[in-house]
C-alpha cells in the first residue's frame, strides 16, 4: 500500500465536505454532540490529539477516540499534533481512526511515517502550520490522501483564520493541478460561515470547523446548516 500516486489516478473534483472538530464540543456531552453532527450531515468527525509538547495544550488519547467511534458511523479524521507520532499511530488506528494526519514539523523521517500509516490500511494526511513552507511537504504529496493546511496556529480552538494561509492553500491547489496528484486539501482553523467560502475558493475540499458548530448561540443542526449554506454556491477547485 505504499504506491506513489500518478496523474491517471486523479478523478473528478470532490465535493466539499465538513468535518466538525470535537475539540470545541462539551466533553461532558461528547457522545451526544457527535451523534448530533452525524444527524446534521457531517461528512467526517475531526479529532484533535495534542500532547502538550508539540502544541501548548493536552486533549485526548485513544480511549476517547474509542468512545467517539462508538457514537458515529462517520470516518474519524484524526489529527495528531504530537511529537513522535509514529509511536502512537497503531493505537489510534485500533481505536477507530479512518484517517491519520501527521505534521511535517513533528516527523524527522516523514516518508517513513507516511508509509507506516499507509501500511496500516487507513488514509494518510500531511499537515503544515501557518509558518511552514509548502516546500516541506512537496516531496511527499504524491503519497498522501489529504494535505492539511493549518489556517491557525495549532493548539487551541476558537482562533481567527490567518488569511495568508489561504494564499498557501491556493498555491498548493496549483501545484496539485500541475502535477496531477489527487490529495484533497483540508483547511483547519477559524472556519465559519464567513470564512468558509474563501477557503473553498482557495482549493479546500474538506473544512474543519469547531467553535462555529459547537457553540451556545445556536443548535448544532442550525450551525451546520448555516455553514453548508455559506458554501452552497461557491465555485471550488
């Protein structure tokens, strides 16, 4: 399962998908919130795993992922914001992860870790922070299913989107189009009904949204509808 992608594998432009981030959910009602976004039409459940070293926050481990897995049939989009991710990949896959996303900044041997994930039989994603150049991931784009462009600095939910990160997403879109590779672009951070259209125009086909969906102002269903309505007529990649 370590084959390189080829231009022939590139298919039609995928529809835009929404991945609610449970980082912003009420953890005392986590299963309920996951079930709510599942009913409301989410495509994936985004799970932020943080270790307090790679980012200045600690969130959850495989046991919590197991609980989320039991609450939904949707694919779990697990974002490892941790040092030495290769040590924990198998644990998260056993817990129910369908996608494993690792950071270029956290992997000394990026190519090796990507293939470790692929050999486990799940989709693999590569993520870059706002201050990281696309050059850090260009050599491995042909192997991954998802290229996550961090649109905020990782570590906390509820941040404002960094506009320059969307410029990076647009450049990545052009690189992928020129090369004919098929990974989807995932925008993560500060995504809401106001910023989602620009993210889609920049090339994102997966939108991670946390505080825009899990908030005390409106129901999860209403928030999901508002986000989806905001991109309904936006031309994507």
